[in-house]
C-alpha cells in the first residue's frame, strides 16, 4: 500500500484517522470501505486494496481509533460503536465517496453492522469476513454471553475479552507484543481454543512469553512491520479500549440507541458473509444462522481457512467478493 495514499482525516468528533484513500478509476464502480479488527491496521487489507484498486474500485481503508496512525483517546466513550460509525461516515464524506460497500473483519464486522443500523441509505451493500452480521445488542452482558456459549458450544469463546478489558492488560500486552502476535496470527487453531477461548488462560500465557507457531501467510517482513507499528504507536493499550466497550455496559447502552433504530434487527441490503471453517473463536455456523434469519438478501460462502481469510486466501476471497459485488453494483446509482 502506497504510503503517499494515506491521509490524516479529522472527523467532527475531533479524532484523526490515518486512512488509505484511492478514488475509483472506473466511475461505474462503487467505493469499498474496509474496516479492520484487533490488533490490525489498514495494512491487513493490502491484498484486497491491490486487487480492487486495479479493478477500478474506489478504496477507503482507515486505521481504526486506537490503532496504527489514528488517534488514541484515553476515554473509552470515544470507542462506542455509534461514535466510530459516525466517524467512518465522516471519512467517506471527506473522501467524496458516494456509492459505498462496507466490508468488515473481526471487530470491523460489528462496526459495519452499526453502519447498516444508523446509516442504511449511505451504503449499497455490506460484507462480513469471519465475524458475521451483529444485530443490536441492547442490554449486552459479556458474562451472560460467556455462560450462553458454554451451554451451546460446550466452552467459552470470548473468555480472553475479560482479561483484555482489565486496566492491567496494557502492561502485560505491551511487554509481550511478540508473544501476542504469534498467538493472534498462529497456524494452529488449538492455541485459540486453549488460550483465547477459555477465561483465565491468556494472561499467564503472555506473562510467560510463550509463542505459538506463526501462520505461513505472515512473513518475517510482515511480523517485523507489525511489531514496529505497534511499538511506534506506543503499544496496544489504546486498541484494548475496544474490549472495555464490550466488557462494560457501554456496548449495551450504546445499542439502546434512539427508537426505532434500536428495534431494527433486519439488514435489508445485499449482504455477503465469508464463514471461516477453521476459526476457533468466531464460529461460522452461528453467524450463518443469524444472517439467514435477519438478512433476507444474504449470501453465504464458506472458506477452508482460519480467522484471517483475507490474508490466508486473498485470491479466493477477492474473487468471491468481486462476483458478489457484480450482482449489486447497479443498486443505488
């Protein structure tokens, strides 16, 4: 990704987003808004950016708040999904993007869901990778969710959220960035099942400086870049605010929102979901079931990958997205 194509965009919230912006070279093509998750930056979309820019699409790919070169406010209130969604629309307006398809991965899928909730007329379609469409979560309680996961899946899935939401997590994470990197981008999904999913396992694993086998799609250069970016940004402490949102009552209160927005569960737009069969935390089946219930114009495609489908199988996911977008680009002209 060309460093010269990044812009620091000031939103009305007062936050600055370091954003890759590439206008469409084919005026018939929409702009694609790429929304990453934790602990990523816009760079994790590099294969999609290259592919779709070459195909004539406009590209807008920001480092999210707390990540990379974007602002890192200390107050967790800034990280409420409704506020981030407003920032993302500001970025699109600044970039003069008119017809837009939003594509989210991981935490980005929650934000893309909120864009559909609050700004439905601003978009012509939505795509979700690994983590699917997330309807409003008014009254969300993480501990209740973890108990529910135990009953349905036989184990917790998001146990690591509890630790990463603690104030003490910043020091542990920042002192063990390489350990965290190998775990998040591991080639062995058993490490997610044993270390991330259950409560109480991540903290001692990081403190011991353990390392998991790194996935082959992460080169030595990629690893060095990520570590350098994290350290240059002062560590991942600000990015951990996303977990505070989910572990506190902020997520539930934020999603209470104004009526009737909070009651709008269905996403009527064309929707694409890429389920990842090897993802040990963001299980594909529950997301697929939600999409089939709440997204009447939904398309589901499964991939034999782990969580990082856009990095592990870029050619497959790019072609799948391109084919899906070809069915909806006439919408909203």
